[in-house]
C-alpha cells in the first residue's frame, strides 16, 4: 500500500511523520499566541465579517452596507465561499462558532504542506532549517495567527506546487485547479507559484519545466475566471485609489524588512554574500537580492518571494555546515529566537493592533460603539481601524483599508479629519461618531462631546 503523502525520492522516507509532528507543534504555538494575545487582526476582522455575510446571503455578490458607507463587496471570493460552506455543513449559522477551530485546522495543514515543499532537499537537517526559516518569518506568523484567508490561499499554493512536481498528468491538472482556487482567494499566489517551483526544485528550471510552469499558471487563471468575471462585470476592472499608501505598492523600507525577518536577517545577509560568490547559486542569489530591494523600496508584498528564496537557498549554500551539531543548533536557535520575539512584537506598541493581532486597547472602543451608539450612526476614524469598527462596532465607516474599488473622496475626507481634525469634509456624509487615536501624536477634537476614552482611542459625538 502506497504512502498517503507524496514522496519524490528515497530521501522522503519518514518525512510524513516529521511533517505531522511539526504541523501539530506549529498549530499549538498559534493557539498559544491566540490565547495570550487574541485571534483577530485589523484585516482578519474584514475577512471574518464577510464570511458571515456570505453565510447569511448565500453569495459573495452582495452590497456591503458598512464599508465606505456602503458599496459592493468585491474581494476575490473562494475563501468566503469555503468558510461559509464548512459552516453550513456543520449546521452553524454563526461563523464565530467555528472560526478558531477552522483556523487552526487550516494552519496545521499549511504547516504540514510547507514542510513537504522541501521534500527534494537531501537531508533532514536541510528540510528542517528551510521549514523553520519559512514559518518564522514575521508576516507568515502574523497571518498564521490572525488571518485565515491568507493561510488558506498559501495552503492551496503549497498543495499546487506539491502536486505539480509529480510526473502524472492528472496531478498537474489538479495542481492547476488548486492554484486557481488559491488565486481566487488571494491574487499574490499566482505570482509566487513559479518561484516556489524554482526554489523547491533546488533552483533547477529547464526549458520544459519553465513551459509547464507557465502553462500551469495560464490554466489556473482561466479556471479562476468564473470567480472573477462576475466581480469585473458588476464593478469594472480592479483599481486602487492609494496604491502606495495602503495598496499593493505600500513599502515599509528597512524597518519593514527587519520586522519581517528579525534574527533571520543575519542568514539573509550571509546567503546574499556567499550565494553571489558561489557560481551555481548566483542566479537565485540575484533573484533574492532583486526581491529584497523590491521589498525595501517598492512594496512589502515582495516579502514572500524573499521568504521562499531564502528558505531554499540558505540550507543548500551552507549544507556542509549543517553536519556540525553545534552550527545546526545555532541556526535553529536563530529561528527559535524569532518565535520567542513574536509575542513581544504582537503584544502592542504605541501603534496598538497595527503590527499583529488586536487586543482590548482597540477592540473595546469598537464594542462600545456597537453598544452605545444608534444603529443609524456613521463613523469616521483612522482608516487602519475601519475593519475593526465594522466587525466589532457594526456601524457604517466612512473609509477603511480595502482601497480596491474604493471611493477616493471618502478616503481623503476621513484622512483630513484624522490627521487635521478637520470636520468640514465630513458634513456631506452625515457622520455622527468621530474616533481619534494617539498613534504617533496625541489627538483631540475640541468642542465635541467625548463619550469614550481608554488613553489611546477617544470617541466623540
């Protein structure tokens, strides 16, 4: 009887056991983080609210009454349809009842599939180190803690790559199907796929593999059209109102890179220097450098390209040093240090809830809005907290961070209010609840009635 999981070569024997153990340990760690810090971040709130809406309406093609004071829901639909379908199968009418168990199940499968990505690596030590470099990247762990949608998409991406590396034509077809669903959950997956294939194939990409990879991406895009075409027909082609502020061209510079990789930054630097020196690894090292510069200066979304390339490159570059128990322990300790540091980062800074899961400092004010304001109230606040207000507060918000298909005038009016406390642009929108926070500087709305204050977020009417 064959193995239930794919084994690509003789080095795969026993890998499934390692993958299962690491997946369970990873899921337990995420559960610990959620227990200590919370389970919803500023984007997770948006996704979970729309799962519930999809569950109630039976479709993702509905009018969202809370975002930008009301607009069509236009996010790629497959995650919402998946989560709503699971809820229905379990006889659940409130997604919150299964949100955390479903999240942990998806996370465990994501960790398992991530380890299996590195099946072609020659030694167990290489696979373990590649896996640890990947999952301890801060963005990966943030999404694993509080954003099921991303992990769902990346899980399907992993599955697609694993299937694609099989020789059977059926497996390659199933790979395209998995990739199409991943693409229709989060668009970045289609762009990551070729680099995942290149990295997990030990940086070998011949002409045939290149053509097969390109064909798989094209087929996946075609298969995703039934998910995207209704959105395009109803709302036009996608656009972003502020791509360099909150969209796909947002960059956090050197601070963002250091935040993403923490102690792994030393491994990143070592890989670049040694990889550019080693001729056989020069091309992947140049790719790593390109995406690192892209991450630094253009878009933080390049971080996942850096992550997969670094995860595959470092264990191969320094494979002979992994034979030393001392050096291997040092490399693993660096990744464990990342995991230990993550709860410190998530626990909050002066920018509450913007770099990790949301805690009571920014959740309680939104719950106050739900409990103490009229249902017809309209809210203006820092767009960063727009999704949290809609999720916990349940009141229409002038603008939020979903800047695709958004109203630029509303976004600008809310920003003028937040940064300058200028109420004039809000008058035509009938805003009755005004929320300010002290992110970066103290803010006050003089002449208004303060109805809530927790020392960071202040609510006025």
